[in-house]
C-alpha cells in the first residue's frame, strides 16, 4: 500500500497535468505493486486538492459498467470517480453549447443517464428499488472522459491499467446536461436509448439496458462501495450511471448531438 507521501506526490502530478494539459506516465508502471485501493486513495487526494482551490463536489460517476470493459481492464466490477462543479456544462434546448477544448487534455464523449437524488443513500445494503425511490429525476447526460495519465505508454505502447484509470478520477472530466427530466418510477429506464452524432454522422447508438441491465444497478453498487470509506450518496447530488455507448474521441470544431428521443437532445461543440 502506498504511503501518504506517495499518495500526495501522485495527486500533485495529476493536478499539474490538468493545468498544463501534459499527460503523465502510468503510475502502475512506475509502481508495479499498486493496488485498486491505492488508486482510490490517489483519486481522493486529487479531489482534496481541487476542493482546496474552491471547487465543490456535485456528485459521482460510475465507469467500466459493461462486461466487455471490465474484462479489458481485468476487473470484475465497475469503478467510480467524483463530479466537481467546474465539470458541469448545461445545454439550452434548440441551441448548440460551446465547450472549451482547452478544458481537457484528450477528451472523449460517452452517452449516459444521470440520476439526481432527493434522499441520501447509505450503504452497505442499498437496493435498486431504494435507488429509484431516492431519485428526484433521471435525465440524459453526456460524460466527457479524459486522460491525464497516458492511455498508452509513450515507450512501450502498453495500455494503462485500471489502477491508473481509478487514480485519474475514473477518467471523468466533464458532464453535459440540459434535456428532459423524467420520473424513474414511471419510466422504463432500460429502454431509454440514444443516437450519438458527430458532425452530423451517427457514431454510436445504444440502450440504457447496456449498463448492467438497468442503470440504477450501478447507483446501488456505488452507495454500497462508498460505505467502507465512511461516505454516502447525498440528496441533491448527480450520479452518472455509466455509458451505454463506446467513447467517441473529440477534437476542436467537432459538433456532437445526442438524441434521446422523447427525453430530448444534448447539442454541443468543442471550440
């Protein structure tokens, strides 16, 4: 297990990477004995640095929710990170939202559903039905994922490990909202779907059932995983339930449209 000095060192590297937009090398390569718990401790230390600069926690994200992604990462469960207030972008219906590309290093776009809570959720025994009862509304959301740690090692071209992804706030860097808000108890959430277009061309389509069968499954899992850390999901927080499409890389000038049908559209451009 990493000592406090190493945790602080690696969190500071992530902080510097965010500011300079220069990626750092894999933590897992430099420290082969790294564990998943080490990754979460680094992530929490980085969040602490953000809070010290005036940021506020607005929620959480869940990643690696598909079986294929878990197998690729050599784990058997999702991962999670923290949403901060400066990560939130809100679309206005009928307009294209401009997002500064320089807010990110190498952004990619994923299609998700976001749960906004009206009640606290304390683990360790939270169920899917308790999640639905504690949710004020569900709304379409885009997660903008990023890599402050190289996705592929600059020397060996080996893909980074899950320990690196977890350290890097589970790759989270942004969330786009602004579409319809629906009652989770009156909506067939697994059948909510989306079409993701990039510059007018369909890149991805998917159903929320792709997130472990039901997007609320991950919310319950997260509430239970936070319990051993003495943490819980809080009323008013946003929780991203996990992507049901593959990530689509973005570059300056790219225009994205995520069409959720009856749940509305999210339309934005990287400038």
